[in-house]
């Protein structure tokens, strides 16, 4: 079966593996896919994520053939700690991807509200990631958005 996950709700399954996919996609496409997974009522997500705290996620327009590192626990996603984290032991490019891992999350426990807000903020005001994070933190402190 071949489907466009950003526009199609996949069939139900207990676990979906999304390996080395999000590194090529824009934040909007990533959120669309995650939303479709939730609509399909998929129980668990096993997905590529980087884990170093020093990683700063960057967005891309549409599709980025080369890929980049994505840490799902950092801005703009802020996923909580995964149930399980499997380091892939990647030695590519002299070990700069040594933190490349597969994270296991229960989809029903992932809230996409914060990520959607952060992504909209980036697109609306077109700020670099660090500045947008500061603005989001300001809004959060002001309690403007209660769903966080």
C-alpha cells in the first residue's frame, strides 16, 4: 500500500513505525501526519528522533531531500519523555548523528496543541526558532492559551 500520510488517514494498527521520514518534511507536514495517525486511533508511534539537548530544530519548506535532525522533545513539538528510546548506534559522518534514536510514544497521550501553536507562530511572524520560543514562553506565562 502506498499513501500520502500528510493527506490520508492510514488504516488502524497498534503501532506505526515512521523511521527517517520527518527529517525530510516541514513542520506542517509532520503535524498533518501526526494528526492523521491520531484520527486513525493508532495506539503507538515508533519514530526517529534525535536526543541531544544541544540540537535546535529547523523548519524546511515542503520537502528537504538531504534531511536534517529533528528532536521531538524540543521546540516546536515538546513531546514528553518517550516510553522507550532505542539508540540506533549511528556512526555516519564521524558520529555527528550518534544521538539518532527511535522513540516510542503512546499517541493518545501526545497533545499536538502546543506544537501547532508554535508552528503557526513561526509561519505567522516568521521568526527564527529561538525567538519564537521566547514569544511562546511569554504567551504561556501570560496564560493567554489555556490548552497548554
